[in-house]
C-alpha cells in the first residue's frame, strides 16, 4: 500500500539543468564549476529561464575569479602592525 501518490514525471527542456515541474513552472538545477545552482524561476519562458541560468553562471565565474586574485589585506595589516609595535617596544 502506498502512503503517498506517485510523483508525476518532470519534463526536460532543451537546456541541460532546466526542468519543467508538474504545474508547468520552470526549475533550474545545475552544477557549474562545483557550485550548485538551484532556482525556482516560476512561470517564465524558456528563453527567460536560460538567461537567468547564464546570469547565475556568470556570477559564479566572477566570484571564482575574484577569489583567485584576492589579496590578504587583513593578514598583511596584522603583520605590519606587529612589526611596528615590536620596533617601538624594542627602542624603549
């Protein structure tokens, strides 16, 4: 005996990662560069969902690039402060 009714199949679209839910709304479920993108885009056109997916993929690329070239400013500041204090205490 089943406790819940079987789920309706989810339709695929022409774009990998975009599916059509049972009620007709679109859902984005994709892994890109190791990051999961999961969005309910709702009742929009296929082109709008593809554009939203492209925007999210561009955001992930931007964040990855930004983190790759990030400068550890806080750590450098701490080291410089420690050197400054050490020099002051050394001459007193």
